C-alpha cells in the first residue's frame, strides 16, 4: 500500500508533494529552510497553525506568519503567557492556573494562589521567564483524547483546567 501524499503550495510559491501528516518543522528540515526569527506560526488555507501540527489537507497553501503582524503578535503573546504560567508554577508551589489568553496589548493569566503577588514577585517571575526562554525548551503541542487530558490535569492537581475540559 502506498503512502498517501498531500500537495502543498509553499510560502515561496513552490508546489511540492509530501506524506500526509508531515509537519512544517519536518518540511523546513527536509527543504533545508532556516526559519527567520520573526516567523512565529503559519497559515494553512488561512487557518493559523504551529510548526508541529500534522498537515492532512489534500491540497493546501502555506503562508508564514511574522511576529510583526496582528496574528503573529497574538501567537507570540499566547506562547509568552504559557512561559509565564510555567515560571509562576516553579516559583509558587501550589498555585493553580486557569486561562491565559493573548489580549490586544499583551496577555494575562488567571492564577489561584493563597498568597498575594507583589511587585517584587513580578521581578522574580520575569527573571524566571527569562531563564525558561534561555533554556530554549521546545513548545510541544499534543492532541490527546479528552479523558487522557483530564487524567493529566488531575495528576497535576489543576481543577480549572479540568473544568475547561469538561
């Protein structure tokens, strides 16, 4: 049985066929493409995706999304909110996280914490965020069944995430 392929029109206008399920990260590597630092996501047929999303559309047009666009800023701010949540969890054991969306001029995250955050805490959080960024951890996107996600967040003792899943 032959492998199913998809036809993609790449950001430079080139048309290529790839195995179904390939990610943009894999395409970048295969094509020898170095992603400019200002590129934060892509659009597939107009829909924003990250570089780890498996491509399944039989035919798709790929556009790269720069940080300098409104969509790019939203992607960047969403990612930064996740970095902040990781920093807060490291610094404040027992904190519970809720949602952390990008907003028009930045981002925020809702935390449930018995204490009170102070301006000194903000400096510590920012410093911890910088450590996380410098460690260059990959952003990993996983799609899992609802029950698996629920179990994961139960183990993490994150009731607000469970509430969102339900």
